[in-house]
C-alpha cells in the first residue's frame, strides 16, 4: 500500500505490525465488529463494506495497520493525515484502535501506537491525536505512558 510504504515493525513482545492486506478482510471485519460492540455500536454491512473499500483504496487517506501475534491478526488501528493549522504541517488522527480482549496487556496496542508514530514520522511528522471513552481506563493506562493527556473537550454534531 502506498500509504504505509510497506512498513512493518516487530515489538519485543513478538507482536508484528504491518499494513492491512486484502487477505485480512474477514479477520478485520470480526475485529471491527467487536470494536463497535465495545462502544455499543452495531455496524451494518454498508458501513463494514464502505470502510473496507476505503482501506483497500490506495488513494483514500485512511490507513489501517494490523497487529499480528503468532501469525494471527489480533488488533488494528485506523489513522489518517489531517492538516494542522497550528503548525501549517501534517497532523494525524487516530480514528480507531482495537485489540482482541485476549491479547490486552501483551503489548499489541503499544506496538500499534508506536507503528502509527513511525508512519507519521515517515510522512512529515506532526502530532497524533485521538479520543477515547472516559470509562476506558485500561486503554488510558497505555495512552498515558506514551502520550500527553489534554484538557480539550470533544463535541459531536450530527449534520
């Protein structure tokens, strides 16, 4: 895929992070569906196939990295570049990050975040931003080790 320049990285925990490939479709679909359940959202087939089409389109700005452990995809991250008006340079938004519950604590989430940082650095640097649910304490423990918690308040407006 053009977006990730074929990068792949391995962590000290045996987790390998790589760009998503067409062969990952069914496993990605399972994990993305589980991610929706975690956030009390049911993705219909149109959403699942629409996001998958974006991921397979080398021209689409959404990039997907997957984490593998023992050859099985156990997590994913969706990230996209967004212009940063505070720096007039690149910025990055992490839309989604999910690891299978059985591998939480294995380093898969950290490996995905580090791979996102590597991807951002390889494409001009900038700041990676994301949100998480206020009650997602386990994820926040990982995030607090790697990033700076901000005081920004998030709003949503369906238009």
